[in-house]
C-alpha cells in the first residue's frame, strides 16, 4: 500500500472489533505512515448535569479526554490526504455520508463544526455537548461500521477475539476474494482466533 498516493489506500481498510483499537491504529498510521504536517482542531465541550452545581466536579481535562461512540475526538488530528469517516450524514445526495473519499469529488467539500451530544447509552453521569467537525480518521474502522461496504483489500486486527455474533463473518466478507485479506492475531494464539456464534439466532 502506497501511503503517498491517496487513491491507493482510499479503498483499503483495517478492521478492528473495538473503537479503542481503531483509535490507536488510526493514530499510529497518521503519525508514522502518512507524510505531511499534523494539524490539530480542538472542540468546545460543555456538560449538562441534573444538578448544575455537579458540573464543577468534572475537570475540563477529564471532559476533553472522553471519546464516546459517535462523537469526534476533542483533539482532532488530521493531515492532508487522510481518510476520514463522517459521523453524521451531511448531504447524502452529494455522497457526504459514511466513508468520505474526497478523491470522488471535483469540487471543494465544506464540513462545518456542529454540536453533537451523548445519549444515555454512553453511560456518562452527564450529557456531553461537543462542538467539533463531525469526522474521525478511517484508515481503521470497526467491523460493525464496515457492514455493507466492499474494499479492495482488508486487514483484520484482532489483538483479542471478536465479542459478538457474526463479527468475524462480516470482517472476512468485506472483500471479493480471500487473497485480499490479512489477519493479525497475537503470536501466542497459535494462528487461531475465536468465532462467536449465538446458535439461538441461526
């Protein structure tokens, strides 16, 4: 894979089973494999508590460190040519949804900072409101996020086994042939990983 050519890697992806795995992989690729200067875009974060006085119990550094599912990072680090995923559909008619490949667009793409908020499912004791560009790096995405897409080549990064029904099947079926898939598993796993199947749903 030639990381100096955007077109060469825009249709390739590394799949992880967790958001944290994706975040770590994306950071490594951005810093060590893609040329150019990193630019940082910082969000404006606020929180809403049932009791407004409780907000003082949460330092701003702690709030900035949170990265709930579906929200961009507080410190959004990007380089020219980076592959990104839109976290919100901005303009489906123009293809500004899901994985955004700027090489498919002849005109400039304007992405505004927008407010995004957490939900009760995020398990936080408050509602986090983050004003940020609604994008995440997408050299690596979760297996679940890749559902419905097909890539030229796929790397599957499994430092630990998948944890839900059908994940491994989804990961391996993102390409057209088996030769286009590479899998990483720990050396102490003897070349074997666990496939989770809930037989009651079959």
